[in-house]
């Protein structure tokens, strides 16, 4: 596949205002995307939504200018969770959708992610096609008059998406729920959905100012929510990230219910036979699913790879420890609010509280060592390392697992060992790490 220059696994990401996410470049991106869309649609339309970042307005305006300059109609839906943009793209029968968000990253980061008309992430081939046209504008004929695109502010967007989620919610009468909305895209919609389902809702981090998204809150900073649930006598808590495509929960004692718990509970409730997750999922999940007759498939880290395997095997449930869960028979993309609703629905169906769920799924101890390594991609192929891994697997004898993974950003290899005994796995990890270190001398 041709090497990508701008698009990563989750669209274009960077610091807003710095290359590539300058207004001038994003305008060119919009123009290039318009030309690609016009090859497939007679009069294309694009839904654009954003999270609450300060830079969202600037990037939105630049992208809309580029699209309309080349004859594409733009539908603004305002602040909207990433899955909400996916839903509205399908609902409005738009040619594509765009989310301006950097998910759980700090406020000064931002990103641009495209959806196809089916609400799924744009294909690699189309992203590369867009990339190939950036900077080629001088070769194109001018678009003028009625050929230009228009901009519409779609005021029913929030209501439609809220109604859609509410239609999927179980009744929650009598439940006291604390919500952490991360000062992000879910800050208005999430409380409405749970209130309409009958819950007594107390929502925090619902006052975005453009600078406080994800700041010591949301699904990557659960400390305050855990304390709030324990001291406020809530039945449970739910935390979203900045663009609300993932969710983690808290039981009444303040214990975190993470992605492994969610996959276990929903797989049982839905009668799944196969579930997809990544190599980072705890072995405790694999053991419990096996006891239920459910096969666990592992992929590389990243929801992109989970989704690819689900499509390949025609499966409907998969996800990651981060709380990015895919119910592809309901939605083509991860949806934090939908995930929380599915957890509560499964909890009611199975008669299992979140406290019981937490205690029922016993997590194996896990240790992770970062080892400096010049050849992080090739080290696992060295005979000495392979022998050390084989010896480690022999010591674990099916009671645990070992995984070597190169860092995506640093010259290090991560040695992860998992098993029932903390002391044992720490020693095994050190033994393998020592072999890798010895090869660096």
C-alpha cells in the first residue's frame, strides 16, 4: 500500500494551528476531498460535526470553505459525538461525514476524520486518493455561480441523535447515576438520554470552555468519578472521552468497569459465540469467556484492527480495554453512550449488578516492562529472544501468556507477562528483558 503522508489510523491528527492542521492546509484538504467525492456523487453533501475544542471553529470553517469552493454542500451539525456524526451521515443520506476531534487528547490537539456514506471510517484507498490531490488545485478549473456548494446549519441534529439513543435505552427508574462528560461532545446529549430513561442523573464536567476538554476528567482520568460515586451513594458512574466514542463505568464501590468487563457481560447477554479484542485484553477475560463457551479472537492494538477482524469474520461484538466497544449490528462505529446503555441492558437481563460483574471477572496480574532496543521490530526474531520466550511459556504452562510489542513512537520493546502469580510473572518478565538488554551491548 502507498505510504500515507497525512492520514493515520484515525484520520489526520496534530496540534491545531501547526502543519498540517493550519487553516490554509485544511482548506486544501477540503478541496481535495470534494474532488474525490464528485467522482462518486453527482452533487455531494458532507455532514461536519466537532467536539468542544477551541480550535474546532477554525478547522470547521476552513474545511467547509474548501468543500463548498469545489461544489460540495456542507451540513453543519455543531458539537456532536463522533458516533453522532456517523448516525447523521446515514440518516441524512449524505455522501460523507467529517468529525473534527482529537478524542481523548489534550485540547490543543485536534484532528479530522472522514466517514463514508455508510457511517464507517473512510476506506484507505479513498484517503490515499484525497492525499494525492492535496496541493494540485492550480490544475483544476474554477467553480463559480450555482456550481459552488452551500452551507446549512442543521438544527435538528442533536434532537435526532438523542431520540435515536433514547430508543435503545432500557428503563432506569430508581437508578442513581453519576456522569462524567469530559467537558466534551457528550456534555448535553448524555444527561438527556439517561434522564429520559428514568434515571436520577448527576452530571459533572459539563461546562466546556474550549480549553478544558479531557482535563483531569473523562474516561482517561477516573479519579473524581470514582470518589463521587462512593461518597455520593450512587448506583454507578459512567465516564466518556472527549468525542464520546468510548465509555468506562464505575460500580457503586468505585471500582472501574473497563472494556474487558463490558465485553464479558454483553457477550453473555447477547449470546455471542465469538468476540474480538486486542492482545492487551486480560487473560482473565479469555478464561471466563472460554468457560461460557465463547471464543476470544485477539488482534493488534487499535480499534481499526478490531473492526477489520469483525468484518472479516462477520462478527458483531468487539472492543478494547479503553471502553471503545463495537456493536456492529447496532452501529458501524464505537459509541460511548450506546455502550453504557448496552451494559445496563445486559446487567438487567442477566440480573447481575456492576458490583457483581466486577467481582465475577477476576483479572490476572499483569506486568509490563519497557526495554530500550535499537531494532525494536526485529528483536523478537532473534534466536536468543525466541528461546527466552519459549522458556517463559513453558514456565507459565498455559496459566498465562507473554507478549513482546514494539512501541509505536519510541525505540523500546514492551515485554508484557500475565499470569495468576504476581511474583512469578515479574521474574519471568525480567528474565526475558535481560536477554533483550544483553543483545544491545
